């Protein structure tokens, strides 16, 4: 594992039963990146994120995060925050905002241990960062979708995350709330957190400046700076699924898109 890369996929294949979900993913994510992962529904974005967290096992190939192969026991020890797709909450679910965020400390506490003063401090700081400290005692089910999403991001931050993975964090939210969520993610990235965010909605690119864009449709279509990747040709390929892979390479110190490989490295 090259120390400058927080995530490395090496010819990674993933099947669900007989169906191929991810096809020969060869990809390196530099530490400190702010990556937007775009592609249509069913293109493998969620599967890619779950593979990074260690919830999917490779059919072939490998993925390494912080230099290790992800699995359950490893996940409890690593500084990785995972925010899955927002689901509607039961309005009567008996747990407060504060308690939800404290769940982010479970991996740090270990079994049969109670939160200490430091843990409470970290939870409060996470709520302050997402501007939800005033609602700490509110039942999570009584919050709006945008407020719930901020709470779940705070839960990930309570893990003292250095890597934050967000799966469609703005889906189902109104435009002003989407903008506020992406503004929050920009602030977290500025604090030094590596972020990977999936979306199938290209409008998200208007709300959030991603340093790198990963175009995914079962395989890597392209990966690199937005001005190199967000072209009509590549977007057409990404959202139509035509067999036209690209990769980002350097020629005379200039990054260009090639059409002959799905192996992508951007540093």
C-alpha cells in the first residue's frame, strides 16, 4: 500500500449471486481527497462504498483501506465514518439525537463499557459541528430529513473519522437542505477529512465542489478532476452504460483522458 493513498482497489470484482455488480475496479483514492461518485441507479455506487467499509467481500481481486483489507473487527478500530442512504424514521422510535450520535462511540468503547467524560465531549463537539447541539434531546424520529442527515453525519464524526463515506446524502431532500448538506461536507473536507460521496443527481455538482469525480457504471468509466471528467462523451457513457472505458493519465505533465483502459489513478 502506497502511503499517499487511503483506498486501493486492485482488479476488484463483485457478484451478487450470478449478477456482476462491480467489474474489474482498479482505483486509487489519495489521502485528503474530496471525491464525488456519480452514476445512474444500479450502477454499483452503494456496492463500492459498502466494499470500502468491509460489508461486501470481493468475488475476485482486493480492496485495501489504510493499508488493510476491511472486515468487521477491523472496522471497529478504524477511523471510518459511514453514512448510508437516509431512510424514513419511525416517528415513535425511542432514541434521542444525542443517543444516536453516541452510537458512533460504540466501536471505541468496546463491550460492556460506559461512555466517559471524553466520549461525551466528542459527541457534543460532533453535534456542534453539524449545528444540531440545540436539538440533542429531541427524538430522532421527529426531525426533518435534512436534520436527520446532519445527525447521522455527526454520528460518523463521533467515530473520530479520517475517512467519511456518504451514500446519496441529499436524496429526497429539498434544494435548500441539499445545499446546506453539501456546504457541511465542504467544511469537513477543509478540516482534513477524506470524503467520498455518491449521487445519481448531477445537480449535486452545482452545490458541492468535488476535487475529483469518479464516473461509475459497474466499471470505472473515468476518474479525475471535474473539468477533465465532466464531458458530454463521458457523461453519456456513464449514464448509458456503453462499453467505452476511460482512464486519466499524464502526458507531458498534463492530465488527459484515455479511452483504452478502466484502470484509474489520480494523485
